């Protein structure tokens, strides 16, 4: 799709667009579920989550969000990709783009400043019934507190591409639901956190699970399943819908065993800024 062929108007979303957003989101509840959650939690014109809309003669066709070094772009059929690519190319410091699969494929062809260095399919899943697991598995996990900050920061410091900074971990512990599994280390009183699941964002009705990570040497014991199931059940007790994305097929099998079902296909682009790369030469 060439940019020149696009007649869409792209502009920042404002509170007056709430009705247009609701109409778009109602066309496919699952595809636009995280978009609805983001606007519910962050609102419009929020510096922490800038947002744009692509309009066709006043009708909203798709939405774009930026959070830290990622953008999220969602529409019904991929037609907004070229228009949103112009906005994305004007942003600095991006490392990735997540979005509805057709839109991600369109972005891959339309981006100019950013070079795509990888693409993964990222299914979106939701859990509409209690987690399918034994009570003994749930008992492996507990809810973390701010007292776990040092141990949890140490876990994510070695998590590779799932790294989280200490301030991010503190924020999650202070304001969100975080579930962990511990293992003993030598002395009975010495433990370390070996697995975790937390929330990327939580609204009045939905919790988006993320950060599911287990230390490599502690895998194979069901710890990730325990953390995810305990977190999902905690959300459900408050009448909220657990949902998540995954890229790793092993993780996908784990979530399906717990009862999650795929409801929308997304993609994840890994990006390199060609302007920054040129400046380093």
C-alpha cells in the first residue's frame, strides 16, 4: 500500500473522539479490546500514552498508541498502515511495533526511517472461565509485595529481552497485581524469586497479563503456569477478564492448557532506527 494512495487524515485523539472510538471498537470487541483498555486507563492526550486516530471523512478507521519504546497500531483490515507509518517514522527511539496482523504487515512495507529486523506472530488470548489447573499448582504462587522489590528486580535484570528496570518493577508492585514463585537457596530462610507474572495494564473490566518469566534453571516445574493461573484467578474474583499476548509457542501451549483461547491475531515488529544507525558510523 503506497502512502500516496492513502486519503486518511491522521491526528491526535481527543476526548471529543470518544464516541467515534466506541463505534470502531464495537465492530470487533476482541481486536480492539486493548485499545479500549488503554483509553479507559490513560485517557486522551496523556503524555504517558500519546494516541492518534486515522479518519476517513470523519469516521475513525484505526488507532495508534505509543508507550515508551513501543507503538501499538490497530484497525479492521490494515488500511491505516501507510498513514500511521508516516507518524511512526517521525518518532524517535522506537524498538518495536505491535498491532493487528494485517496492519503490521502493511507497516513492514511502508516504514522508511525504521528498518524491520524481525517479525513474530503474536496471538491475543482471553480466559473466560476459571483456570484449568489443580489447586496444588495455584498454591505454588503467592502475591508479591513491595518487600519483594530487590528479589523481583534481580529476576528481571537477567531476563534478556524481557528485562524490566527497577523503577518499572517498583511501579508494578506499588500499583498492580504481581504473582511470584520462590525457591529456597541453601539455608532454609534464604529464598529467591524464580518466576513471575504481572499486569501490563488493568482497567475496570480487563487485566492484560505480561512479564511472564521463569529463570532458565528453574523451568519445567510449572512455575509460569502457577503465576499466570493465580494472577488470572485473582482478576476473575474481582469480575475482570484476564487476557494476554504471546510469541513463544511453548508459552502458547501453556496458556491453552490453562483455558485461554486465541481470539485475535496480532504481530510484533522489531525495529532499528536507520537514522541512529547512520549516526554511529
